[in-house]
C-alpha cells in the first residue's frame, strides 16, 4: 500500500513593525523607524524562501506602513509580498488579536520582533497561551538574552564578555563611575551606553571618556529618568562579527557560519550590514564557543544570533581566548539575508524546524565574501 504524502504545513510569519507595531507600539517613533527596514527586509526574505519551498504563507500587514513618510515618499514597498504571500490587512487597533487569529489557523508561526520593552517575549507568550505553535526559543531563553544586564551574569566563566555596569548602580555610589576605569583591562577604546533590553544599535552611544559618559547620563532624560534600564560597557578592541545558529529542541545546534559587521562608532552607533562568510577555517573553535554560551542559557530553539568580537593572531587560526561574546539575539537577525543566498530557500525551513534531515555544511560555503545591507 502506497504511503500517503503529508501535505506541507501552513505557516504564518508575523513581523512586528509591518504587522501593527509601527503605529500601535509605545516605543519612540525614531526607534521604530530605525528598525523598520530591517524588519521588512527579513519578512520579505523569509516569506519569499518559504513560498519557493511550496509552503503556504500568511502574514499581517498594517496599512499604515503603506503611507508616505519623509524617508519613504511612496510608502513601504510591499510588492514582492503581495505576489507571494497571503496578506491579512490589519483592520483594528487590536493587532495582537489579529495575530492570534492568523496564528491559530496555521500549523506553525514565526515571530520577528524586537526585544525592546520585552515586546518579543510578550508577543510570543501571548500567542503560546492561545495554543499557537511559535517556532522560537523558550520564554526563559528570550527573557535571559533580551536583558543584557542579566545576560552578562548568566554566562559560564569559560566565556569572555565585556564588563557590565547598571547605570543605576553607578549613580547610587558616590565616585563609582571614576572607579570603573580601573576595572577594565587594557584594550578599551572608549565606552558604550546602551539600553539593557535594546535591539540592534538603537539607543547605543559611544563616548571616548568616562567624563563624556557622566555628562551624557546627566543630560539625557531617558537615562536620567530610568537609570536601571541602561548599562555601561567598555568598547573593546577587536573585529565585530556575528554567528548564525540553528537550534533544535534537544539543545543540539548547527553552526551556519560567521559574518563580519560594519558598525559606525559615534554618539549614535549605527549598524550598516556586513559581509561573509568569514572564519571558515575556524569552525571547530567557533562551535565550542557557541556550545559554551548555550550551556549557561538553556532553551534555545530555531534561529539564534550571536554578536561577538574576535582578535586575530597574524595568519593563524583563532583561539577560544580570542573570542568575546557581546550579546545573543533570540530571534531571526538581518544576517539571514546573506545566509539564504548560500544555503538556498530551504534555510527558511530550517528556521522553522521543518528541515530536520538537512545538513548545514559551514565548510562548504563560498570563499568569496558577500556584502549585505538593509536599506
């Protein structure tokens, strides 16, 4: 008797900025606009890949994103989505209810949302409480990695990480900020103030001295009014890069590769994409690096991004002591735009845990770096 072929699953891809967050979130509009291009780019890429794999895909779009703005005179370009994806246009201010309705009528759901103000965690828990199968890490993993202060204390001692101070702690102790510099090893090239639950480079600022940091804390209302939501870290020397990891429910993972990051350092730190693959010959040490990071924070599932610094030793291979984790992103990241070109559209199935038999061969990636950016 012939085995009946199982129908492909129906999938919802729900992106925060395009699907209601842009016009209904309490986040500052400047923050939302800064993240919008990244969100739309990821939504367009992964929905396109899923449809190429014959997957029925649905998403929710807020008509607000179609309206002209100063940065987008003709509104957001959703033409690729309109041809490939079932679009549900948001008809109410209660965008989360619309998301729940869509997610409840498909087999699996992917959520793309920023960690700011714990929005990613809130949305995922809301959908899971409604019985939706959301393919992303556990709530505890999202919570721990979204909070950069807690994350710094969750890492095992075998993983290096920039020294981290809560701004509130510095303000509570007289002259504390003057003592910070003595706790940082040589190699710092200034200081970074960032939100403890930020996403991307939003709100991140670089200062050349602690005097400038003190002044910023004093004059920036958002920091002075909520010092417990901000952290201070040294800007350490090294090459900025990211790792992409596919994790499954048994805590095993596949390292997809590494990409460099182009980061403009200034009063406003800006992420301008990157290039890759890089460090192809360092697979083994990078694999151990990821293994150590995840060992201290269980619950990883689906796509996980790791931002890190590395230092080179001439033309030789890097060592574990040359690696320093900056943060972990518990969601799809913009580097997906590069990896999909190397692994093909089936990578989207891997993100959703629908390509379990596929092997992701890091060493087989092309040797010529590919530039990628989000505009």
